[in-house]
C-alpha cells in the first residue's frame, strides 16, 4: 500500500499544485484496487465480531430487566411501544425515549419473549457499527486502515459489554457513527442530501438517549464548516438543513407526547412534572452536567438512595456524596471525582482508555502529515471530525458532576478506533521521515507501558500478559526506528505493533464475553482494585463504592450490615443473594420463585395490574415472569410522583390492582414522597403474608379498622 492510494498530492513533484482547482473538486482518495486478502480479512472481522457478541448471550438472562420489562410491555401493547412504557397498562415510561426499545420490542413481537430476542438486536448493532466504521475509514485511508479501525472497535472492552447488553447505548453508538459517515460523504461531494441524512441520524439518536447525542453535533458542524466543498454561505445553509432534519426526526415524537392528553398517556418517567421537556433538559440534560438531578438517587433535595445514605452516614458532605463515601467533596460526588484524568482512573481505564493516548497522538500526526494540502482534504477532515468528537465527549464525561457510569464511555470507542486506524496508516506510509519514525516508536512504547499499567490493576488476571505486552511493545518500537523497513521485517513489525496494542483489550473482551452481566450497572473485564465510577465497589460491578452501605450499619428492611441496597450481591453475575433478594432493589430486578409466580398468574388477567411495588427494577422481574403488567410505583428511582396516594387508593378501590409487593426499593429506603405514603397506607390497611421469601399484601382483602 503506497501514498498513491490517496490520490495525487499537490505538494509533490508532478502535481498541478492548483489549490483553487482542488477546492472546487475535493481531494479524496483515488479508487484503489482491493487487495486480494481484503475480502477474507473483512469476512473474518465481521464473522468474528458476530460470534464474539453472540456467544453465550443467553447467560445474561434479562440483562437490564428495567429495559427488558419495557420491551415486554411494548411487545403486547402498541401504546406502550410508542411511549416506551414500563408496563403494558401504561402507568409510567422508562426514563429515556423509546427508540432502542422499539428495535427490541419488534424482535420480541417476531420471535417471542426471550433473552435472545431482546439481546440479539444489540449484538447485530455492534456488528453493523464495526462494518460501518470499517467502510468509513477504508474509503479514505485504505484497506488495512479500515480493518485496524474495525478491529479496535470490536475489541474495545466497554463496546463488547454494551453490544451484548440491552441499554440504549448500542443504538446510540450506531446512530452517531452513521451521522459521522453521512457527514463525511457530504464533505466528499458537497451534496445537501448527505447533510440532511446526517441530521436524521442525529434526530434518531436524540430519540435514543436524548441530549447525549449532542456530543457529536459540534464536531460534525465544525468539520463541515472547515472542509465542506461549497462556499461558506452554502455550507452554513446546508448545516441549517441538517438541523431542520434533526428537529423533524426527533420532534415529531416529542410533539406527540407533549400534545397527547396527560390523562390518557403514561407518566413520563424520570420527570417530576410529567413533562418530556423537563426530562430532556433536567434529569437527562443539564442535571447530568451540574449534578442537580431532581428525582435521581442523589439530586434534587437528597432524594431516594442519597437520603438513605445521608441518614446512615450522619449527614451529607460537600460534593453531593454522603459523609464517609468515596468521592465525597471531590467534584463528582458518589459518581467519582471529576477532572482531566477521569477516563484513565481505575473505574474507566480498563473499559476505554487503552488506546486513548495513541489515538490522540496518531490523530495529530495524521493531521500534520496532511497539513500542507488544500482545504478540502477529506482524510484530514476524517481525523479532525473523530479527533474533535473524542475531545468533546471525553471532556464532558471527565467534568460532568451528575450521574456518571463507566459504561457511558462506549460513546468514545468509534473515535478512538478511527483515529488509530487512519492515523497509524498515515504514519506507516510516512515512515521514510525520521521524525515520523521516532514519534511512532514513542507512541508504541507509551501504548505498551499503558497496557502494562492497566493490566497491573488486576494483579491476579493473567499476570504474565502485562510483561509479554511490554516486551513485544519494546521490540515493535525498536523495529519502527529502522530507516528502510520493508518486506517480511515490515510485516512482522506491523503485526507486533497491532498485537502489543490490542492484547490487553482482547483479554478484557474475552473475560467480558465469558461473564454474565445483569442489573443496571456493569463493567467489562476483571475486577479492578479501586474501581468506582458510580456504585463501583469491586470494579464498578453494580455495587456501591467500597461495597458497603455507608457507616457499615444495618440497613432499612432488615438487610445485613455491609450490603448495599442497590447491589445484587455478587456484582455482574446473576444472583438473588444480598440486598433485595428475590424482591429486587434499585439496580437489580426481582427474581420471583415459582410459588409467587403462580400466585400472581392465578386470575391475573382480571386486573389492570397484577401487582404493584416500589421501583421499576423491583417490578420488572415479576412482570417478565408472569407476562402481566406490574405497577412500578415511583419509576426507576422510586421517587417520581406516580401514582399519587389518592390515585393509588382509587385504583385499589376499583379493583385494578391485586397485590402490593413489599421489599425491593422500599426495603432499601429508596422510595420517598408518594412511594413512601403508598407503602405506609398499604401496611396500615392490609395484612402481610410471605411467599417465596417476599412480603405480599392482597389489596382485595383490607383489614377491619378499629373504631375510634
């Protein structure tokens, strides 16, 4: 592969050197014949990715049962499908727009409800993302660059985790990557249709995870302003066309929700005033940046888990975290400390940071190597787009003071992969220059050392691998310094560099594939000493920082001291042990036994809701086990004012709810306001019974009340 694959260079002898002519016809890679090995390598990449992402997928069960329950609801009710309701009776929605749920619900409608029908679409989105990134990078940098980029994305540990899970992040990655692909096609030929398509992908991304999609918007706009072929005025007009397309692609659903009578649609989960705009700008918007997340587990008046933690620890401390918790007073509160190094800390490092330094260096190196070309140089535009996108998203994640989980970093994976693939190929082609060889060697050394450091954070995990990576990286770095690197030595050097760079992420990826992941919070790879990242004890696997309830005291609801009310016991594997048990808790779904399931199913079709319980996760397991609607009081955090006590009493009086199930989120003290009032009213007016270890109240049989 040679530099001629990128087309004639106006800075080299024999070129026209006419900058104005090149401005009129953007400098893009000339068509290059496909190497004989490329189809086989591409097939191996995509088939290997599919096998890796589908292998043992069913072992994770319902994965995040919060979303699985909403998928089940959408598969039996089109109204629940449209709104993204937690239950088919449409009491409340999940706290995100429903685009990712639509994909999974359609799969369930086609193939029936199962773990596979929910998770396979996510895995296929991962394969599609790898293919789309390959196509994007290959178009502008050649076959080898595309394959490297695809391989890096496929093996990024947090990407492996999220493409095998049912959170909205899988679809968001695919849509934002599609927006970048379409924008670059626009940079290539200047046609407005590509800008409109870019806006459509951004709008659909908004319907997937609201304002998080905005992380890609400034880089998209900047790239087209700098490198779009038309004159400046037309470029600006085209960007407004993209904005209009994004507004239409997202706005139709927002407008429908806002105009739909509130009395005939579900409550907007995550909002305190039943407003999708409040959810967008507050809980899922500015609240994530400034930490003022009304209705969350820590924001808006110390609600939910934050209130329990504060009471147990004896008061709150600055920074939003309860006294005695890691991160208290440290910028990010219980979600970890904020700052420029956040992506490299234990909770995030092994998830995403393996190649961040290399991506930044190679991106800048590639831009410099293309720097003397005319303005509309598409390969340079690719590096600017993915580089500015990486910086924008990385800095926002590093300094956001609100809810932050390590799996959010999957949003950085495409940028890292593209910069490594494209930048490494430009460096390889320019290795005849001494300074390029020197910088490439230093980058290889730094990458090997950083892998050595990350692998050392899990001392018992393949202890030999960190030394093998370091040695191989040193050998590759030395070889990169050889002035005339050709033939078999060049091939061996390139292979050594790729193996040294990807051995660590690959080991983490394999560990992730072999481990079931359930509950709301999960991390890729082995346990990491010091991991936190938001409920991050034992490396962030679904537990509270340090794995302890604040103060080490016994918890509300009779749970043993030292067990977090939002934990599922053993972290990333499925379990009913620990806090919540069969009743579930804030972050893990309930797991009803056969007797309780049979009891709920008996005559359940005669009720609007077969049962009610505090918190969506607590409700989710009962709903998935029975296929019948379960009322999730208070939504995800148990703190949404839905339903009110008066409304709940009306539903009970009308015979719409059969049982109230105790424990779960309320047992951990996570419900408040309406949830707390409802729970207290139930316990005062109905007799408890215990079935499969769960406290149950039959709402059709009130206790006689004592006279005055």
